């Protein structure tokens, strides 16, 4: 349902806290990372509020970070489809012009047989990655095509192709697996044949230029996209929203839905300080915590637990600011057992004076399964939060 006609300004504030990749699954050896973590502050919010499980896209569907976040902001990810390239460009303040093709690149390590050994080149440090990108900028030369390469963080690189006759409907070269070679780019539509040829030539030149590099000797591409415009959160919900995020991609998706992206903080404490500094200027805050996802992707159970506990420690400072509604959840699951995104539902809690409370006493997947929010599409959390904040009028007479 489109809630825009029901929106009203109640002068209330909502805080959405996203632990990236929060979800997981219990196995014979232990509970999920969230269940095993020591989270007294999140448990208190769960006990005083309502909990449930969210499906970012649909049953059995493994979401990317883009669809996962769009759902959290109340945008149906099946209606609003964004490629990783467009998100990265927005996060880096790179303006995409109509006809540009952008992709998210991963510096990666291939073995002598050409198979992927490490999709993230050992999470190569920023300074080393910048040197590699500089070499590619100087060396890649494709007739009739302007190539822009912009480092994001560690292994992540934005790639923008500009030229006549390009279409973004090209398949990924990133196999998102190890022990196999990069994929060949293929056109998903006849209009994208030229772009697929350009991507194949780009890949060939990159591998020649990086031959002999110990860490980064390839650049895997995914999420091809072009210029995008979305209706803003102010248009849809009457909100004045702000984003407190460190990583470029998440700053980018926030910018695409009309949030003001606050200056990049150094760490989580800095992010909370930004909330406090800008509290009076906005009525909706999105705070993004990346490190749960990074640990899950590395298959590091203990580090993911620690990242959850780090977030838990700042919850009292967020609550002390006086939000009317707090939502804590994730954009998708990244179980450390799989070292990858997965389809598992994501735990969610909502806290506030008018949220109500259920019988859940702790924040974790198996406890949230019995919560009052139920198992629902993630996109439904936004209208529920708006209603709990008094921002939706009655429907009908």
C-alpha cells in the first residue's frame, strides 16, 4: 500500500540502526552470531518492544546489499532495482550521465591457472589498492571508450565506462566463488552487445597490466547499472532524513533516496557523535554498521560476534538522545558458516512508547521468530515505524 496520502508531520524522530549482514543460522555447534553475542542493551530494547524476522526480497531469495537497504527504507526491491555500480557511484559523488555504464569492481587474486583464489585480494590496504588503480588508469586504453576508475575502500573499485552505444544490461564477471575462473561478460539484451565487448576487452587489458602482482592481479566486475533517479523519502514519507554511514556504497544508496549524507566518521563512536551533533536538524536517521558483514564474509564467527557487541555498547547513547522509535535489524543475512550472503530471515526489533511489547526477552533469530512483528517483508518495517511514531493518519472514515 502507498502510505504517502496518510503521512503527517508529528514532530517525532525515528532511528534505523542497520547491522550489515546481521542474520545467521544456528547449527549443531552453536547458536547464531547474534544469539551467542553478549547484548544486554539490545536485549532490553527487545524485551521492552516488539521483535520479528524480515525477508529482504522474498522466501529463499539471497539479496545483495542494494535490495536489502532499499527494503529497509520502504522501497520494494522488486520494483526499484539498483545495480551495485549505481550505488557505488552515488557513494563516491561520481555523477553518472545517461548512457554511462558503471560497475562495482573487486580487486582479486587469480592463480596460475586463472582461477579465483581470493575475491578481495586479501582485503588489500587502501594505499596499495590506490597504486594498483593508478597503474590501470595509466594502462587501460579502449578505442572510443572513456574509462574512469575510482577506489572505494580496500579491494573495492568503481568502474565507469563512457562511450557511444553502451547499455548496462551486461552479466557479471565476478563468479562470487573461489576455485573457478572469472565469468565472461554476456549481453542480456541485443542493445548491450557493444558493452559486453568493451567489458571483455577491459578485463583482458587489466589482467595483462596486473600480471605478476602477488595480491591484486584481476578486477572482478558486478552490478552493472546506469544513471538512476528514485523518489525521495521526503516525497514518500514527509521525512527529513540523514545518513550516518562510513562505507561509500551505503552513503550512495542513502543519497539516491534523498537522505543528507553526513560527513564520514572514523568509527562507530564518531557516528554516534554525529547523531548527537545533528539531532535537531533531522527527524529520521539511518546509522550503518558494516563490520558484522565483513566478518561474516570472512567466515569469522568470533569477529562477527564481537562486531555485534561493539554496536550493542553504543545503544544507550542512541536511546539517550530521545528517539520516538528505534528500529534495529540488518539488510540481509551473512552467516559465517557460509562466508557469504544468504536467504535466511533477518532478526528485527522495534522500540518506542507506542510500539507495544511482546513476550520476547532477548534479541536473536530464534527468539524473534515468536515476536509480534512476525515474519514479514522487510519493506513493511517502514510503515510500521511511521505509524509507531504517529506519522500516519487513519485510513478511511
